[in-house]
């Protein structure tokens, strides 16, 4: 069945007041935090594919999102980047939709409208966008998570989970229209963004993933996989060991860390902190970002 720009597998399922969870690549998926979290949920709830874009080339530039060749029983096949939808029936009050969105390069309004048509067709009650971004935050503090809720009940739950209200203004993705228009349609909306140290990037950041699952706890009883918790602890230990070694080799890194800690503390305590890094420490931080990759 064709619904907007999506082709949905038939027969269409009956979904009970579904909640939709979305990630947006590559814009807010640093360290694959959103992808890891969504994969965890899809696996736990045994989600199955519901549909995908009929012609992804209408929306994506394939010189920027490259198709990939893979082997399938000795046959070379082509995987084309696409936006996909999975669905899961649960034993609870709400079933789930899982959206793996790519940021569009063309026909963005059609792309957004197609997602909203999907929400209307299945009677979506809540839309939750989550992911991660880089920020000047210290690795020695709990992950900073910011977000927004469309009503006071959601905002109170976010505050209980130590999620800070986002005050960001500036350039953004056109797909933020999904949240805006969904709210206008009476759909609850949530955004949750984990802030990761900008001098430390991991291909798969399980520390950020476990922090995101914990931030979802006031809304959903999602279990955390022990394997993911173990990986998160291993990464945290590796980061701490590597950072200590680097600060012993270059003591000025401690100045950068102290600055980050003071800035972080002022944010969570809602106080002003205006001290800036010197140009020398700025250059040192850039060098740190190039060399600090514990894996």
C-alpha cells in the first residue's frame, strides 16, 4: 500500500495507540547512540519491517549517502540508503513504530508530510526523537541530556530523569517540522539528546546509549541489556585510563578539563560561567580531539 512517499507491507497491522520512536542520521547520531538504542528496542520487541520509501532518490543525494555493495550467497548486491519503518505489537497499552530517518537533501516538505500521514493512518499518540550530539562537556561528569516535551506532564517526567530543558536556538534540520506539526495535530512529542565530549568520538558509544535508555525510564519500562552495560563500563574505564595517561604527558590538558567541569557544573546548577579557553588551550583541545580515540 502506498502512503505518501512510503510503500507499506500488506496486510496493514492493527496497532493500539502506537508511540513512534525516531532517530535522524547523520545529524544527531554521533557515536551511533540513537542507532544502538533503536536496534536494542527493535530486537527486544521483535519488531518487523512495515515499510520504506518507494524512491529514496527523490529525497537523498547518493553522492552524500553512498550505496554499498555486499555479498549475498556469492552474489554482489546493492544496498541503497533509505528511510525505513518497523513496527512492534506489545503486551502493554501502546504498540510501537520505529523510524530510521535520514536527513533529506531534496523535497523535504514531501518527506515530512509522508511521515505525518503515517502518524495519522495508525493513530500515533506520541512521537519521540532521540539521539546524540557533540558538546564541550567533561568525561568526568554524568552525561548531559537535554530535551523538550510538548506538555507539562512530559516535562515533569523529563525533569525527574535529570533531562535539562533545551534552550538551543540556531540552525537545525528540516525534519524538526515533524515534531512541530505533530504537536499541532495533538500528538505528544518528546526529544532527548545526549551530549558527548567533542574531543572524544567513538564509533559505537555504549556509554551514551545506556544514558539514553535511562533517560527513557520515566516513560517506558525498557530493560537495559547486560552486554551493553558491560561495554559501557569498559569504554568508561578505557576513556579514564587514556585521559590520565595523556594528562600526565601534557599537564595543560588538566586546565582544559577543569574548564569543562566548571562550565558543566554551572549549566546543571543554572549559574553563570563566562571564562573562556585561551587560544593556546583551544589549539590544544583541537590536538586532543585528533589524538584522543581510545576505541
